């Protein structure tokens, strides 16, 4: 079975940002955790790009500082859970 992201679904994405992972998956019981995580990774890549552009142009951050910031934003802000979301995270310094 091939899983897909739901990042292009406005209604689901509104709930994605407002609900914890557990609440979201209960609310959309037909979606799988794999689909949730695919969406999290897709959204995370977009956010990482925006943060990287902002932080490297406005502040003098090292690659290590920026990588830590990006991971924390993705983990803390998007996941809303204590579980490790298994984010596919890679920062390539520029």
C-alpha cells in the first residue's frame, strides 16, 4: 500500500496544526500514522526552508545552532506530543 501526504487538503491541515497527533488521528480514523508522518515531513521541509532563509539572512547563526533550532521547531510545534515522531531531518548548511 502506498501512503500519501494530505498537505494539500486545507481542512485537514487546519486540524493538523490545531490538534495533537493523537487527537488528529482519532478525528480522521481513516488516515494512518504513516500518512500523518509523511505530511509532517512535507510540511517540515517547507518550514525548514523558510526558517533557514530568515535566520541566515537576519542573524549570524552557525549551522549547528540552526540545525538545533529547526529540529526543535519541527518537533515541539508540529508534533504536539511526547512521542518521537521519527522526523526525516537533514540540514545541509549553506
